[in-house]
C-alpha cells in the first residue's frame, strides 16, 4: 500500500515526485523500462520551463553537465528557405512586455532525467514495473503490474506518456496522428561545431527542420515531414532513415549538412507525431476521484515551439503545491474527499493552459510546413510572437497556501 504512486519515470514523473519530495511528501515512481530512458536526446527549455525547474530546486540550472555552459543560451531564431538556401528572417527571443532577452536553452534529456532522479531518495523509482491494469477498490486504486505484482494507492498520478494506461483509465481517447513524421538526432563535435548560439530553422517543400546547438560541442536536430507511402516504409528501417533525412535538407549549407551526415544511427530516432485534440482538454477527465494525468499523458502536442516538456514541468509544480496543501489541511476521515477536490482544482487550473498550447501549436505546425506565399509571410513575421507569448507563462512556486 502506497500513499502516492506516479506511473512513468520521464521528465513529468520525476519532476512531480521531486516537487512532492521538496514539500516533505513521499511518492513511488513506476517505470516500465528496466532503466532510466532518455529518448529524444535533447529538450528545449524556455523561461516558463526554467521557472518550474527553479521551483523544485535551484540546483538544476546551475548544473554544468545539464546546460553545458551557463553562458551558452539562444536568444534568436534564424529562418532559412530549404528551396533557395536564402535566409528569410532573423527574430530575437524577447519578452513581449519587458523587451528583455527571453532565454532559451537546449539541454541533454538524459542528463536532466539523471539530475532529477539523483535528487530523490534512493528507491523512489521502481524499474521493470509496467502497469497493465488499473482496478478500483473503494477509495484506493489497485495497480496490476506485468510481473504479477499488485500495488494499492490512495493517489494515482499518470505521467506515462502518449500511450498512457492512466489516460485510458480516465476515458481519454488514443492521441491522434498529425499526419507528419519526425526524425530527431544528436551529434557531438569534439573539436567544437563552430555554430553561433542561434536556433536555426529551415522551411520549404513540406519539410521543416531545425539545428540547435546545446553548447560548444553538442548539437541537437530535428526534421518533420509528411511521408509518402514509400517513405512510410523507409522509416521502419533504421538504416534507411538517415538516407531519407539526407534527401530532405535541400540547399542548406555544407556546414548544416555535416550535422546530419555525422550523426550516428544509434543517435537518431523516428516517430509519428501525435497530439490530443484541443477540445478534449475542455471536457475530458483530467482527474477523476483520486486519479489524474500530467505531461504527455495529458497533453501530447505537435512539435513547433518546444513547449511539451516545459508545460509538463508546469504541471508538476501546480499539482505538488495544491496536493500537499490539501493533505496537510485534511485528516484521515476526509482525506479522500480533499484529494479528489484538489485534483479537480488542478484540472481546472491547467485545462485552459493546455487547450491554448495545443491549439496554438497545431496552427503553428500547419504554418511551418506550408508553402503558400501568404502563410509563409504569416509564419516568418508572426509565428515567433505566438511562441514567445506562451514562453513567458509563470506557474508559480511551491509555496503552500496557509
């Protein structure tokens, strides 16, 4: 029997556990894999994400291994045409209200996960613990694991990603396919990559890709496209993925093409882009009784403005603050009611934020891969404003209401 069980040891799950731990509440994190998973290679973090990380521990941003260099951050985006190789726009990341530089960093996902886990008490994460069935037993939930183990918990938090078992239990439908495929990669240039600290994006011919330096040596890249029937077969074969990627970058410079060419196959990943329809945020069960979902289990998003991880970090701060406050104010007799009420409050607080992000990202993603003259103009001139407005969000800190 556990008081709080979190399903999924990704960024959302570990950050939620750490937020609770900072407030003196223990939780158990169940992970289906046999070790910490660092899929995705890198994570873009805007100001709103750093605020959330700072809320659960100021150690994070000052960890050299995480940010590479404290002084290395991106403050502008360069937009270039795939067709012509000509730069279309150079847009600075600035707070739309204060006009101050709006910091954006690309960090190593694996290092971030390790950093979060190392701050938790030993034994918090239980690996090879795949949840296959959830059962109601009065006021508790029984979690049936693939190895036959059964855990019972008073509070269940689903942070188990796009294919979430907990989301399914709450009645959410399977995330929809956006019609696009994404290939991501990570490459280290031991002698330095020579790129300026700029977010380099390329558009055209139905393709969008980006090259993002993380520090002086490491570079993260992504490429999204709408696959033909032949390409759908190619992406199933890891050896053909690189061939496919190299055929997509058009008239990009030799320096950019070198990033793709020198990426090893084991440092590439390919997946369909899936998202939850925004209206599901309005009437879906984000929480039900003593169960809720966060992160990609709640709001899988299309790519475009690097808010998937940031919004998951926001989720954990809001939940930890509300949940621990409710637990401290309740006694044994009304604890279940207090938990249910606070999870409803959390859902209410996050519902419109998630709706706004998913809707905005879907529109931005459509504009980013469109070739029409009008859409190109709107993309280059106004897209960054949409991105920056959402990056200044403040989820608050962990201070409890008295």
